[in-house]
């Protein structure tokens, strides 16, 4: 593919955020050479400030031009800039140093890029599970794309170009982020819910139902040709009336096989090709436009082991999503690190209580009964995770708490936060957050100095 002439675009700075293993412990290293771990906040989204219960206060606090004449968010008014500056001020005072996922896409990154580390999302294709399973999701986001098509490669190249040229000159960019919760494989609980243990790869299931001339369908036929001596042998395994490879290419109903084990292996082979295409194309085009900033890949709450080699090859830092105490996934992330060699960030997680104002939608997060328990759980997560030399921090799912009577975001559940809807701190929670964030780098540094740290 011929790249455009971008000679007038801003160039990558000499010094950017990198990762480095020092005395056995991984660190982010800033442009100034300082070591740090990322302590971030997610879900900086205007609708959380524009519920029926807090819109008037938001407009009074930040300015009437926070919304347009159509009552939609106005990203270009003085109020929006004041709003972001206020958030930066509040969260950095608590020791946070990063903006993570779900900063509203329309907010100019120039409002915060000089003051806080941040990630740049690419949103290349709607492969996230939450985009695929919501009611009418296909109408909103579209079906899985054909990853083997020329059109897909053009789309990836175009999106990467857009994002890299927008962000590559920023010294505080943590790295490039792809999909939020890609649906690579059904989790064990999803397999039980769907009563499906063979066709457990949603993207592969979409590909094998494509038209005969689709590039993905042709790749599927190649998988079958490599696995079986003849089209008739493959047809027998899938219980299909087909006499030729062309007949199989025309087939869309594959779902009554006679040999589930063989089918599973065929689908897994196809998915390995999909993963190589997804991660390989992103890495290839990012490196053409930006040879220095980190590649963060996708944020995932379930990473099947067959995906590990692609993370090792194409990704610099692995992002996970875990809403639970660290000890619940300690063994999982340790194995992930051992197999990939990548340092790890929990890119989304939180602890919460369900307040009366959230009784309908509930609340995200791992639930406790009291604010004291929520704050202590935050502190313990930061400490215990950063005892591990391969963990590089975590991003809290939410800044401002959402109540029932508010527009929904990526899921129906209300967002958690350490500020109430009127931007007032929950002091019992933030006292613990401030202490944990202040101590985080020291706790992480003690791993190298002492071979581990003892809990207080």
C-alpha cells in the first residue's frame, strides 16, 4: 500500500513514554526519564454530567455552552475546556496520572495532553463483545468484518493513519489502544449460557457464513483443504451435502457436525489467522507512522492461551479488565506474563457500593457494603498488584458516579466513581485512594529493592 505524503504532519518527538525492565521490575519511563506506574481514570463522558439530577449544576459550574442549542454536548465551548481542566485538577490532586479508556471521542485531546498521560483509542472495527450482543447491535455497529479482505486492510490503514497523525507528536501519550473487550472466544460461563462448546469463536462463526467469494470464506476453504484429503471428507465431518471445494465455499450452514473435536481445531486454525491479521496489520501501519510510542493492543477480560503468541509478537503492554480483588486473578496474570513477557496494566476495574439512587440499574464494580470497604479495597488492589514486578498499574472505572435517571453508556449498569454526581468527593473513599496513589511507585520499587513487600 502506498502511503500518503505527510511531510507537513507533526513528527514523533525524540523522547516518548516507553517501558523498561530495571533490576527485574517493569516501569513506564516518561520523556523526562522518570519511572512511573499508570494510575488512571476511565469514563470521562459528558452524559454522566448531564443527568436529570445534575445537568443544571453542571451548566452552572462550567458554563451554559457545555451543551448546544440541541441539548447535546458541545466540545468546542469554553465550558468543555473548563470541565476537562477541572477533572484533571481533581484527579491529579488524588494522585492519578493518566486518562484511560472512554474519554468522550469528541473531546479535543489538546485540552489534557500536556497535563496528564493518556491512551489513544483506534476503534478500528466493531469486534467488541458488548457491541455484538446488545439488542440491535448490528444496526449500531455493524457485523464482524472480513479480516482477510483488502477492504479491511484499507480500513485499518486509514484509521491508523488518522489516529497516529493526531497523537504521535504528544510526549504524554501512553500508547495506542485497539478494541475494548474483543470477542475472540466465548468465556467458559458464556459457553455454559449458550450451551455451545464447539462453535465458540464468534468471529470465526461469522466468517464461515460469508458469501463464497469473500476473502474470509476463501481462507476458510483453505483451512479445510489443509486439514482434509478431499472436499467429501470435510463435508462428512460437517455433515454437509457437498462434492467439491466450490460447494463448500457456497455453504453457510456448518452447525450440525459429526466430529466436534475436528471442527474445533479447524475453527481455531482460522482464528489464529484472524488474530495474526488483526494484530499484524495494526502493528505494521502504526510503525509506518509512529516508530516510538507503545502499542497497548486490546483491553480484555478473558484472554485464551492460543492468543498469547500474538500478544508476545505484536503488543508492548498487555491490557486486562478485572473488577475484583487482585488475588482473584493473580495466577491468571502471572501466567499471562510468563507466556508473553509483556508487562501488564489492569485497564479497567473498580469497587463500589450500590446506592439507593442506583437501585434500578445497579452499579459497575466489585460490590461492598460500605464506603470504607470500597476505599480499602482500592488501596489493597494498588498495593497487591504492584507487588508484582510485571504489573504497571490500573485504571479506575469511573470518576463521577452515575445514578439511574441518566443516559446509559457502553452497558446498562451505572458507572462507579469517587465523586458524587455534583463533583463532591466521597471522602471516606478518596482518603484511601490518595494514600494508595501516593505510595504506589514506592510499593512497586520495593519489589526490586526487597524482593517483595509485606502488607501493613
